[in-house]
C-alpha cells in the first residue's frame, strides 16, 4: 500500500494541488457564504471591497492546502510537501501585495 502511495511523492503533484485547491476552496466558500450572489458577483465584491473580510476569505482558502501539507509531512512525502509550498508562497505574497 505504501509503495502505491509513494508515486504521489513528486514535486509536480504538490504544485498541482497547491495551485488548484485555493480557487476550488474560494468557489466552495462563495457557495457557502452567499446564496443570492453568482460566483462572478461574489468575486467582484470580494476584489472591489478589499479590507479585512476579503483578506480573511483569501486566508481561509489556504487552509485545505496546509491540511494537505500536513498529510504529506506525516507520510514523509518530502517532494510533494516542497511542491505544495511553492504555490502557497506565491499565493501569500500576492495576498500581501493585494493588501498594500
């Protein structure tokens, strides 16, 4: 079983998860937080509004990425863990730039 899971210990796997999971989480948050807005309207209000609420929502979208990183860490999938941190770092830097 462990040998079959080792094939996911690649840098590309981590990068793919790191880039795909935050937008999917934002999509899920948009459906959970608003029942009347469309996805486009939600993102428009999120980007136009700025402030603490949008920052908190963007940070919440990173939580599943860190859960995957924790799983990779405890399974000793070092390459996938490195790969998941690259897009997470890019995403965090973009969030800091957005807030200034």
